């Protein structure tokens, strides 16, 4: 069997060089059947390994994703109901599934103790249940996708929603979307682990469950798909897009059936902004981008502070909850999910000092609570904080520069989306989410400008995002920018070496060794295609095969070939060639055509694949002027004299 070999191209045999074994060039050879000892003929050739899109498998994964979406939507409803049960029991002393804001409580100073109770319970569940329930869910899901083949412990599927319901229901300043995204992802992962699936299929199922969870909470199917692409899938391919999209649609349909088709955050009666207002919204988005940068840094500074505490991390959620309770006593609107706060900001019902107090206290309360490692989400708090800052800025501009035509509600919408875009760098998700939850197309242009500005500011001033900073601190590297694999754009025939050195299968090992030891041109390659007298491909041998002392020098090269030749077609891509090398454990492939699959026309090696990247690097690094406005021969008299030199 051929052994893996390395490339060492430093020369090839010329037409006049024949110091040892006969070398047959492709031009002198004809059509090639496989060697007689390697029957059956064509089926025995190692054709390129191409993992095709299996349509039947795609249908199976899509069907599973739809089922997971129903389960995720049900979990979303159960989670919201459980949050209401805990809130009503703890703040109002009654059992009810109906929504009551904890801001309406009449407990006085006793309200400080309620979040602490929730923090204690979450800490115990994390310590003795699963530490994976800590945090806001998305970074943990990203980590499982990247480093654990999308495997999530089944415990998380149960403990995450329960711990989040306790944390939020006892006043935690979080949204329910983060936990349900994590729970939906855990459901998808669980299904993928129970069935026979690949790691890529589990990733798709995990992302489908996560997208379904977000769609079930907000009724934003397109934003949910984009979130899965930007933060979980790390790819844009049909095998992943179709199941995730179907799951998102299914979960949204369930939400519509249960809650109707109304917008999550209604925004009505707004006018088309003019040029001055649009410019202002873009500048506002950039300013919110700076806020997002410092909000992210502040959150992880709080985490660092908790890391330095001389107590076990099990107690941290209770310590953080103490701050939540104290702030909740002075600013009750900071307690709980707070979706009504977002609606109030965007509708204009919350304005002025009330918004300022809400935003500042919500920021402090959320940062401390999430930094303590409790179970909660980030989306709703970020939307509240960003929307509040945007609305305040809009109100000030309305008062001071009314000629700009700024609407405080649109400013709040831009601030809400720009905050998430700057913190997470999920640009498209932020824009589409704000549109889907408000159903307000007039806001699209301000959203596009403002979120892009925030994204740009974040890109320049923050190395990692609020989703990836924790992973980076654990030594992980998460790339949030995706590009088409360059090797998929190059064909084998464009990067392979057509100066082929072949060996005659009827030559003896001894004669070939002499040729190699003489260091004749072409003899320093590490692998050689072996052909018969007609130039028909028999197999490939490495230097190690030929120079092995255990091999008798009198045997022919043909007798050393113990496996069918592994070939690549000239019209395959360089990526397919690289994958074929990995799959077959070889370092060089004979290149053939589909019309003559046994005639070697070139050889492609690993160094050829690396060399193919030279053009990509050149395109990235070399700047040049492709079109001159003034032709060079029209240069100025001074330049002409400089070129001519002194007379």
C-alpha cells in the first residue's frame, strides 16, 4: 500500500535525459486501462472523493428541524409561563400564568431579598446540576459548535430554562430570548446525539433549534435565520440554510397561532426621514457603537471582579442579585424581562427622565447580574439600553435642532439595533430584527446606516464581541468574517505541474535505485506515477517504497504497486484535490481527464496547493493603478527632462 509522501519539486526529466529507467511522457502515451492485476478496471481507480449534497439526507434533517421547531416553540411558551408563575409567586404572592410586571410590586425593602433567593437557587443548580447553565447561552452554544462537535449535555435542556425562569422570575434584568435560544439549541443537539448524525448535521440541528427559539419569542423568522448564520453556523450553504429556515418558519407559525400577527414592538405613525435626519441617525448609530464597546468592556470587567472574589463561584449569582434587588428598589422598571420597556421607548410613552433613569440603572443592574454568572439573556437588555440612549438623543435633538427633522422614536429604534450590532457584530441580524419586530419599513434606511456605523466603530475599537470575548479568554479563536474558500475557485489544471516524471512498471527496483542515487534530473521527487509500456497508469510509488532495504532489487516496480492509483480530474477544484489527498492519505495525485482517466497529464502536490494561494495573497496585499486618467507618455515637461537626463 502506498505510504503518504511529501513534495520535493526541484527538477524534472528532460527529453534527452535517460540515465536509468525509461521515463514515458504523457505525450507519448495513449489511452490507459488499469494494470491487469488491478481489475476491475475503472472501478478500481481511486477517483476523487467528493462529498455531494445528499438530497435525501437534507430532507431528513429538514424534517427533524421542523419537529425540533415545534418542541422549541413549546419550550418558549413553557418558559414564559414559568417566568410568570415565579414572578407572581415571589412578587405578588399568588399563583397565576398571567403576566404581571415586577415593577408593580408593593413589597418595599423586601424586594431586595427576592433576587437574592433566585441567585442562590441558580448557584446551587449550576454547582450540582450543570455549570453550562451559567451565562446568556449564545457563547456557550458557539463553544459547543466549535469545539465539541455540537454536543450539549442533555441536562442543559432541562436545567437551562428552569434556572432562567427562576433568575428572571425573581427579578433578574434579563430577556427570555437568550435562555430559549440556548434551550432550543440544546434540543437540536440532543436529537442529533440520539440519532446517527454527523457533526455537521448536529450543528445544523442545534442552529435550527436556536433559531426556532428566537423566532418563537419575537416572531422574527428572518432575523432568527440570520442570527444562526452569523453566530452559530459559520457558513452559508443549502445543507444548513434550508433546515434552519424551515425551523424558523415553523416556530413563527406557532407563535402566530397562539398570539396573533401583531408586531412585538409596535411603531406607528412615523414619517419618512429626510437627508438631514438620515445623516443624524447614521451619526447616532456610530455614537451608540462607542457605547456598545464600553458596555462590553464593562461587562467583562465585572466578570473579572467576580473572578477575584475569595468565595466559590456558586455564591456569585446571589451576590450579584443583591445589587439587582437594591437597584430594583429604587428603579422597579429594571426588574424582570422588560419587554414592555422597549415598547414604551419605541412608542414614546417612556420619555425624558424616566428613560434616562431606566437606562442607567438597567445597565448597572444587568452588568452586575450577568457578570456574576447567573442564567439570563443579553438581547432584551441591550435593546433596552441602546433604545433608551437613542431615544434620549432624539429628544435632545428635537428640542435643540428641530430643523433636522429627527423623530425620537426612530432614534430609539436605531439605538436599539445599533447597540446589538456594535456589541455582537451581527449586522444583518440587528437590522432585520428591528424591522421584523416593529413591521415598520420606513425605519429600514435609518437602521441600515446607523447599524453599519455602529458595526464599523466596534470593528475598529473592539477585538472581540460580547459573544466571543469569553471564548477568546479560554484560548479559542472565533472568526466572525466568512469568505469563499479560495481553493474552490481554482481548477486542478490551473495549478498542477505538467512536467511529469513517470516510471516504467517493467523496470527493476535496482535500476531505479541507481537512477535515484545518481541524482538525475527529476529523481528527487518523493512520488512517481508508474505506467506500463503503453503509458497506461498502473499506480504511484514513493521513494520510500523504492528504497526500502527489505525490497529485493530484482523485482519490477509493477510488483510493488499494491493499491489502485489515486487520481484527480483536471476539472476538479483545488479544494477537492486537497480533500482527496486527506481522504486517501497521500501527498501527490496524478492528474487525468475524464475522457482518458488512465492517462497522466500532470501531477498536483501539496506544495502546488500552497502555491495556489500566492495569487490570493497578492490580490490582498498589492495595490496598483489599473487605469490612468492621464497616459504616462503625456507626462509633464519636468518629468520628461528627468527621464532624459542632462543633455
